[in-house]
């Protein structure tokens, strides 16, 4: 698979095969991809937590908002929930560009997982208390939560769309519109 195919495969999945665990070695490899990612002044301020235990996954799940555009859906049902989470933590004292570093790290994690067939969803809508109960990190605060598992849904890119809101059709297929490339390049 070439890089373009990989990026198209690295979609936001919100339904997973919960009963199929993501191996610990694979989760660690995905974090390893983030560890070698570029970061501000090579300061390496990010820290990571892996959440796989059923009780911790359920606690974390209860504090997550799942799909803002699908207003009548409150997240995956049991059996479709993530098999694992990776939490990205930043220092409690905000520092310049740390959020950018977290985004770059998250992209590396998602792409590394997609290359191995693992689906993901980078989440910003979460309760810090739920994260701190499952993955406490003294001196750090959670900035991103990445839900992980083997995909339990089909996600289709709608290229050259004029829309931005994703939707599910009557068969449960998740459609993600993408604006035309020509409309996004300002110069060149």
C-alpha cells in the first residue's frame, strides 16, 4: 500500500470489533511511531498511556462524546466499543506548541495503526476526570484520547464534496465528505 492509500485508510472509525484485542506489542509500536515524530525543539514533552482493561475502558468510554454531527447517536454499543485507547498527555504547565506536537504524535499513531489494520478515532471531546481515573499522570494533563480497535464499520470518503458534515446511510455506512483539493490550495 502506498502512502496515499494509507492516509485514505486511516479514517475515524467509531465502531469496532470490541472482542478482538489489539496486541500490547502493536500498541507499543504505535506509540513508538509517535516517539520518533518531529516535535518542538526536540523537547519530547509528551507522555502516553495505554488503556486496555475492561473496567478502565468502560470508565473512559463513559466520559467520551462520540459524533457531534450524528445527533441521535450516543456512541458505540457494547460489542462495538474500542478495544483499547492511547491517551496523549502534555505537561500541566502549558508550553508553546505542545498541542501541535500532540497532533503530530496522534497522526503518527493513527497511521502506524492503519498500516497494521487497526482503526482509530482521535477524540477531543472527553472528560478529563474519566481519563484521570483510568490513566493518571502526575504533572501531566490529557490532551487527546485515541480510540483503537479493528474496524467494525465501513467508512467511505466522499471526494470532491461541497459538504463537510459526515453522515450514516440507511445501511449504517459512515460517509465522510472531503472538499476538492483545488478549492483548498490557495497558491500554487
